[in-house]
C-alpha cells in the first residue's frame, strides 16, 4: 500500500473526532494487517472505487463504540439498539469522506457503509491489496482504522 494513503485517514479521524465529538485521539504506530479478523467486535466498512479502490474499516470494542456513539448522538444507545449501526456507519462515512478529499488528483467514490457487530468477525480484502491498521486511543477507549486500498491510477499509468 502506498504510505501516502495513511496520512489522509489519520487527519480525517483527528478532524472528525475533534469537531463532531470534541474528543481528542492519539495515533499509535501503523502496522501491516496480516489476519483477516477485525481488530474489534464492531466494525463499520466503506468501499472505495475509482482511481483508488479497496475498503476502509473503523473497528471498536463494544464498550468504546457505545461510549463514542453516545457522545455522537447525545444519548445512550446500546449496540443492540436499531439506530446503533447507523451511527457507526455515519462515523466511518465521515472519516472516509474526509480522507477521500485529501487524495490529491484522484477521482474516488465511496460506498454506503455496512456495519458488522459480533465477536471474531473477519473483514476480507481484495487479494493482492495489502492492509494497514492505524490504532487510535481516545478517552472513550481504543479503536482502529483498517485501510486496504490500492492506487489504480498508477496501475493504468504503468
């Protein structure tokens, strides 16, 4: 994966969490993802297509997700509530949209989000598309952004 795709996601997470949640985030050391198992039990996923293709997953432990969604919605919502996946989906949508805006000279579209809730679920990425995990820490707990994208513009130009 092109390391230039990491910074837009870090910046977008920091922007979304500071403006929408007034919640600071501390970025951990990015690492290569080698296991298809999601980082945590609740994951919002957005697909990317166009000059850049792949997927972005925002993954939380249940407790962290419930705390963040409570701040985002202004009320307590458990992971079992019908509106909970929509809130997680909107967070990954805002993060993906913000990052997409920072891909210079790229035509990129994002899909509607999907949210998976459950222990041990796996997020399978396109073959031959390496994935990176960006760990974050907040006052609400830990979370991770998993990025598996490839630059289709470079492939066409080659």
